[in-house]
């Protein structure tokens, strides 16, 4: 018992109930772990790290699915990674005014 799907090449792929449940449980588990992780850290840091999702997707597609990398994908990763690094860098915050500086 399963479902037949026809891909773009005309080949038929069969997915069983086990395959479907495996994918669904993986998605639920990763979403749950991500939500647990962001409760343990600042929301701003978690938001910055969520920008890495496309980079991970491209990397795992290349590694696990033997997808080819295009120059636009590599350029996108080249823009995302420095953005995350810059977002995580510690900047010295300037005081808003002299009164706030006295309180600290």
C-alpha cells in the first residue's frame, strides 16, 4: 500500500506509509528542537540564526541529494554568512544620555 508519484523525467516513485511518517516525524522533531533551543537564548540571536536555514538547505541538498550548486546559490551563501557573523558580533553600545550613564 503506497502512493505513486511521477517525477519530471516520467519515472514513477512509490512512497509507503512508513516513508511518509518518517518525513513527518522528522519535520516535527526538528521544529520542536528549534523551538526548545530558542527558548534558551535571546530572540534576537535566534532570529539571526534562522537566516542560516537556506544555507543548510543548499548544503544538505548538495550533500544528500546530489544536487548541483549554481553560482547564484553560492553568492547567496556568500551574502548570508557574513551577515550572520556581523549580526553576532558584539558592538559597544553608546549611552543614550549622560543621565543613563550615571545610573550604570
